[in-house]
C-alpha cells in the first residue's frame, strides 16, 4: 500500500472518529439536559393536580336558576350546557367542521319538557356581553340555535323577571320558524 493512500485512510478514520465522538457528546448532553430540565406535569400522574373546586354558577345565575325551578316545576332546568349537547348536524354535512364552529359555546340555561325536549335557551346578559369577542360568540350561538329552531331569550342580570313573567314568556305559544320540506332530518351524533 502506498503512503498517500494510507494517509487518506487515516484521515478518513480520524474524521469519522470526530463525527462519532461529536454525536456521542451531543447525545450525552441531550440526556443530561432532559434529566435536569423541569418536567412538564402533564405526563407525570404522581404529581398533585392544580385544581380546586369552584361554583359552576355565579350569584346572578344561581338566582335565576332558583327562579326558573320555582316558576317551572314541571320542567327540567339545565345550566351551562354546551351547544354540542343541544344541536345535531344534518345529514350531508361534515359533523366535525360544524361542531368546531360551536365547540366552545354554551347556553346559560336550557328549559326542557319532562321528556328533555328543548323548549328554550335563556342567556343571562351582564356586563361581559358588551365585549367584542363575546358579541361575536353570542351572534354565532344565536345563529346556530335559530338554525335548529330553538327559541333564545335574553334576560338582563340586573332586571330578572319574576316567576309569573317567567311562566308567561316561556309557556306562551311560540311559533318556530317553518322548516322547509326538503331539509334533511337531523343525524344522531352520540
């Protein structure tokens, strides 16, 4: 073997040795960094979770809830219901696409018959309803509920109706928008 070829081979082996050494050093550094880096608690089930109990209804919502129960004892009153629990998606439409439009929206109160048929949704208007993002969400919520012919009532937190007025507004005959005969029936989603 000639001397030039031997030198080239040694240099190639030396470069390869440097590359392998650099990769090994990088791996060791990465392993040490992962070991010493503060861990994300999402994957560690042994750590205490940071939750605490809170009331699901504000004082205003509690007052309205109790008034609804008193005024409508023959009905089911639900609070803080996700729209995805109230609305189905018609056949021929992408369920996920349409639910993504409403997935974070909820109804403050839902009044149902004893058979769980939705009679109306009640939204409690307070100071937060004036925010721009809240107005856009409310418009989307109202559009979705109207598309399903669900009646929506808006009551101001500072001017809640009494039990007689609640019964009058909710039990008075209500004409839902007529549904065209060519609309597809609702598709079950559960």
